[in-house]
């Protein structure tokens, strides 16, 4: 607000209380935060299990640290589907293994921390759609499976600014680089 006093113009800023500066979180915000943390854990767990072979989805002998490739088993199974040639060619490729593992780690960490949700949601949704394509043809539903649901939830997390509740999203959004490049929010 600007006020004049003679020739001088004084700019005044209304006082903002800390309560007004921090919006209250409602039930929906908390549900999105729980979904964000849970989905982040799914990505981080997949990373850890493929890296160390805890025996859940990956046996110890096929762990990445023991010389296994995190993409071979899943992508070799895609050979029967319509995109089998493409996915079969990617299976076991060192660059694809690194991109996949870095994706799992980065998306999981970003979701748990509540930062970079736009990038994490985009990368995660792309990963989920690619994994959905590797599953084709689906055996229990002609189109929908958990990969598509996860992709939709990831987009919802970014749209709802889910990192602001129980995460570092507000702090992250104030960083100069994030303000300069809002896609990083």
C-alpha cells in the first residue's frame, strides 16, 4: 500500500502474523501427505530391495550390489507383450539400470521429503506408465492396473502441493532457484 505525505510516497506493508502466513492444514492436506509419504516409501523400498536383495522382490543373489541387474527380471517378462521387443532390448542395459535405480531413489526421497514434487511426479508418472506398458497385455483388467493408479496419485500429489504438509515443501518453494524455476517446486 502506498500513502502520500506531501511529495514523499511511503510504502507500507500490512503486518502478517505467523498464523496468517502459514495456512492451516485440513483433513485433505493430511491425507495427501500420508499418500505422499506412503508412495515415497514404495519407491525407496523398491530401490533398497533391488540394491541389497532383501528377499522380498529381489533375492540376495540377484541384488544389484551382487552383480544382478534391477531391470532384467521385470523387462524380460515383457517379451510376451506388444512392446516386448523394446523392453527386451532394454533389459539388463547398464544405463537403463542406473536410470531406473536413480529414478527410484530420487522419486522416493523427494516424495518423503516433500520437495521437488513436480519433477518427482512427472518422472514417477512416466516410470509408472512405462512399467504399465511392460505389463501389457494385462491379465486382470483390459486397461487399468496399479501403475496407472500410482501415476494419477503422483500427479495429484504435485497438484495438491502435498509437500507443504508434514514435509519441506514450503521451505523448498522459498529457495531462490525454485522461485526462478517453478517447475522445481
